[in-house]
C-alpha cells in the first residue's frame, strides 16, 4: 500500500519534471525576454557577489589556519598551499557558493513569484497576452544557470587569496611562491568538473525557486512556505548533484 507521503513525493517530482520540460520548450522559442534576463543576471550575480566574496575570503582564511597545526605535526607545512587550493577548488568553494545562492536567490525567487501568484499578477499577465512563463521563469532559471559558475570562479579566487593571508599569519611565504605552489597542485581535472557542476547547481536552484513560487497557494502563508521549501529542496539537490558529480569524476579518473 502506497503511503500518502510517497504519493505526494512522486506527484511533486512529476510536476517538477513537467515544469522543466516546459522550460526547455519555452527556451528554444523565438522572442526571448533579453532585457529581463539581463536584469535577473544583475540581481542574481552582481547583488550576490559581496556575500559570496566575504564568505569565500573567510572560508579560505579559516581553512588555512585550521589545517596548519595538523600539517605541522607531520612535518608537511610546505604542502599547505597545495592542500588548501585543491580542497577549495574541487569541493568547498562551489558547494558553499551554491548554498549561499540557494538561501539568497532561491528564497527570493520563491517569495517574489509566490507574491505575484497570490495577488493574481501572473494571471493578469496571462490575460494581457504576455507569456508569464517565458518572462518570469525562463529568464530567472537561465540567469541562475549562467551566473553561478561566474560567482564560483570569483569565490575560488577570493578564497585562495584568503588562504594566502592565512599562510602568512604564522609563517612567511612570498606571493610568487604561494601562487606557484597553488598552480602546480591544481590540474585541469580539478577545475573542469568543478566548473561544470556549478551549471547544474544553478539550474537546480533556479528551477526549484521558480517552481515553488509559481505554484504557490493559500495566500501569504503559502508565500512563506514557498520561500522556505525552495531553500530546503534546492540545498538538498545541491548535495545530491555534488555526490553524483564526485562519482562521475571518480569513474572518469579525474580525481
């Protein structure tokens, strides 16, 4: 016997799949909303950069400071820049950046579209002849998909700079030596999988945030619930996608 919880899960999964299929149908049609897309890139990317940059700097600094005692104990302090750079670029920086965007961007989309739904603004757009799905959904999902890799790249650079400062708190490593060790440790097989999976992170965050807001119900209570569930589900998907990406890179021998 199928429980109501399982029924709701499979029903929700099917609705999300249909939502994604409609996104791709609308994406490849003519007359895309370029101005709205650029505006969403500004809000998703540029407006998130201060928070992402601050978090990345602290993350690189703290990781370096916390890792030093263990490496010193084994006499491997010289490996600190290499270890920190590989850890940040492969896993920590992309995942943390995606989680920040899930909390900031995903919840914002869920709340904004949910408010538009319960106040019947989306219905008014549909009646007036504007395609609300293309104007509201396609632009936002596309913006998160394309801007998250850029944010992740900035996060990598800023966190590595934080690592440089962390290395020099208790020691003295020149700027040239630090970056030489970093680039010698990082290979193409580290950067490419990390960059590719951020596209999937951004797509998942955009789809879930828009889906929850677009299908919001029950007035203002539903708006809050949409924003909350958008953060929870998109954060969970980030970890699932990361797990799959790690397994694929391991099978391809890129680890």
